[in-house]
């Protein structure tokens, strides 16, 4: 599980001073990009290799509100990997209070430059091995 730290920006709050719900989905992506960079396979590297990974589904559970300047710890874990699909889990915690504020999941497939689904193990075996290593940590 990788940790990503982020502060809530003022512009991410709504008229009530609460973080707008759509930002949590963006933060899932930020944390996922950070996770992939940390294991050596950032999106830039993947895309340069002809691989992209669109979101095919996501779920979100909002547990507690956040406000401007709250610092969040986003724990990101590769939870399931089939060679064709990858599922990440996210737990966001307010670092000052310890409260879990959000839990979510996102599932992704892998496609080539033409949008055709690919098997990562055949197309990019080093990335396949890195993902399997993360699953069994």
C-alpha cells in the first residue's frame, strides 16, 4: 500500500466550505498516478509503450467531510489483477483527526493505441510482474 499526501485547496470547496464530492474522484486518480510512478510504471512510460488504462468502473463511499487546508493521507493498493483488468482500493484519512473520510475502488482495463484490449503479461511482461508483486505484498 502506497501513501499519497494532499491538502484540500480552497477552490475545491463548495459554498458551505465543504470539499465538493467530485474532488475525491480526482484525488483517486492523483494517488493512482503516484502509485504507478512509485512502482516504476507511470502513465507517461505506459503510454510511450503504447498502453493506456481507462477507468471501467468506480465506487465511492463518503464517510466524513473535509474542508479547506485539511491534509489527507490517501492509501492506494492494487487489490486485484487478472492480466487484463486491475482494481485499486483507496482509503483517505484526515491526517489531523485520524478520521477515515472516504473509501473507494476503481477498475481499469488495458488497451493499445487502437483501443483494442490487451493482455499485459504478453505485451508488457515487466509491468505484469511489478503489478503481481504489489498484489502479493
